[in-house]
């Protein structure tokens, strides 16, 4: 966690989902862990909102559809104390459509 400086936010919670091995099982666990850690950290800080990108689905190369399912499931199952608004953000129309389709199926 760091200060958000000039961003319109109080904090930036840094989460990386890129295991050294890069295999599918390690990526799945890494995406789950990174999502859980980001949610828990924001909640522990008393944050009321959080924006999450598709962790592990960028340069790490994890499949967006699978990553979106894992992240969406973690968000749905999280029992927050302070978090009331968690947004799963997308970059570009194609990513948005994939995330929306997967999220709607959950």
C-alpha cells in the first residue's frame, strides 16, 4: 500500500499476479492470492471502495476469461467490514466485454 498522491484516491494497493514459473496452476493461485490480498488490505485500511484490474492478465499472460472468473469469484465471496463498492475495471472495449460476460455468468 502506498499513498495515492495526485490520484483521486486515498491509497494505492499494489498487487502482482505473476509467479516466476508462469505455469497455469501457479497463475491461478497467484491471481486468487493477489485478489484476496488486495481486498483484505483495502478492507483493513477502512477503505469503502476499491478498483481492481484483471490481475495477472496483462504482461503475465494469464487468459482474461479465466482470470476474470477467478477475480469475480473472489470479489463475490469476500465478506468485507468496510468495503461497499468493488469495481472490476477493464482497459478497452474487448476486455470490458469479456469481463462483463464472465461477471454476468457468476
